[in-house]
C-alpha cells in the first residue's frame, strides 16, 4: 500500500509502505475512506517537534473494516467505522471515567494518512455505523476522529452549559468546531476570535454571535467590553501557544473556566494568578471516543455538519499540497481521499 511519510521538515512524501497486518489478536485493519491533515501535524511538518528520521504520519480516519484479529468481538469485515486519534480499550479505570485518551493500555494513532491502517484495541477504539453512510456525510464523520471531538471536549472541559457566554480562542478547525459545540451545548453568546474572513463566516454559520479581531491586551479588552466588563464564563483555548493561553485566561471571568485543547508549546501558568482569579483550567488530548456515539448520531440525523471545516479536497497522493496549503494558512483543513 501507499502511505504518507514525513522525511524532514517540509519534506512530506506519499510512498510505498509495507501493508499493515494484524499484529495482536485485538487489532483490526481498515481500508481508509477518508483522512486529513491536522493543525497538530504542522508542529511536526514545520520541525518545531524535531524530525530525526522518516516517520509515517496522520491520526484522523474513517474507513471500512478489512480484517479483524481473533479476539475482536464487535466488528466484522465490511463495516464503516469511525475512531478517534487515540486508541483505547474502553474498559480500564481511566476509560470508564471518560478519559479514553489516557487509556492505561492505549496510545496514539500515527500512520493514518495511508491507504490501510492498523487499529490497535479495535473493539474499544472503533465505532461501527449501522449501515454505509451517504458519501456527503463522510467529511463530517471524519471530523469526529479529532477536530469535532476535540472542539466538543474543549466546550465540555470549559463547562459550557445552557445560557453560557463563551469565547473561543483560535480559528482553526478545532476552534470552529468548538463554536459549533458551544452552540449545541446551549451557549447563548459565543464570541469567536478571528481576523480571517472565511473563518469568521464559518464561525457565524456554526453559531458565533460576535467576532473579535483584536488580539493580546486589545482582544481581552474587547471581550471585557462585550461582557459588561466581566469576561466570558467559559473560554475554549484551541491553539496551544503561550500567547493564546494568556489570551484565554485573561478573557475568562472570575470563577470561570478555560477548556484547553491546543497542544501546549511554552505555556507557563502562575499559581498566584490562578489563586487570585478563581479560574478553573481543564484540558488535554480530547477523549473523543467518549463523544463518538453521541456525535455520530448528530451527524447522521443532519443536526450538525462539522465537515464544512474542509475547504480543500485532494486525492491522498497529493497530501504534500495539503500540508503546504495549511502551513501557509491558504486552507483551514485539507480532506484527503484515497
Ligand atoms: Zn482504557
């Protein structure tokens, strides 16, 4: 089969790779129906996370089960499946507590921009759809593998509830999905921070009520102004830089909560500030497996269409163009079809 390999910063290639096979009795192998490039892949692509040797890449996928190991009980060949970017048994203490992305026996996917994917702990990781979905639903189902599940977790972690005032820091696919999640969870006011025209439009389409284009101190001041000087009840931090986390914390009202899902790079938080502001922080790699059944239902019945975050569709063998477009912010998110 062919798969994507990152050779060095900015050197991404689609090339011949060994076919994945069943290695453990709990594995499945799926044939990829769709995959995509994630904002977090760019940390590797840009060499911010050092690339010391060629390595496969990609962690978002939907596919058709090709083969299952002897101990896989809930899946059979031919089923359409969705799974998260983390694999998990869905039975250990952490999984049962709803943190499948910290499964005691799990780990993270990393070979998914390929024609075939080996899925460890397939029974716990994958959710099979009752029937083959319409092709038009595939992009939205694919977002559940990461960005929509992660945006959802940001909103849940930030304690968004009916009537909440929410601010979303970050206008990438996760931030936009965070807007959609906040809307679904009943937020009354959703302030999206973006200075990019197409992203602002999509944020409004997903339920944002206000757009703030300012950043830094001016951005904080603008959010305070929109909230009678108080700040937002819930802030979704969807970037992961020191600047975006500062923006998020300072935009949160006293006693409010930040949900942070951007992979942290260089973030330091002072105990004194946390003590003084009563701001709650919860974040981490999203346990998207926890939300899959609910979110699959919302996509299948047409209630949400998070697949709108894809504004570039490419055949998988042109994956390098997808990386370049996202790196240069010409695309929000690139959909890749084998
Ligand atoms: Zn587990």
